[in-house]
């Protein structure tokens, strides 16, 4: 049976990230947006786990 491909969520807007990096004097590699989205996903997953462990269904800023 073929593996079901997960839908990839995109949290970061490529043009905004590129603009920020450019103003900071940096350029971005091709896969920087993908890596940033993976980091954001990991942060949100960890925040959800922390929230759940504390008996809440609402993620608060301190969960991040």
C-alpha cells in the first residue's frame, strides 16, 4: 500500500522572510523557507504538548 503523503503547512511568507533577511544584509538559500516552516511546526507541536500536559486546550505565549 502506498504511503499517504502528509500535507505540508506553510506558516512563513517567502517574500516577507526574504525582505527581512535582505534588510539585515543576508541572502537566503532555496530551502530556508522549508526549514523555517519545519522549525515553526516543531515549536507549535511542543507548545501543544506543554499545554496539554498542563490540562489546557489553549496554547499560551509561555508555552512557546
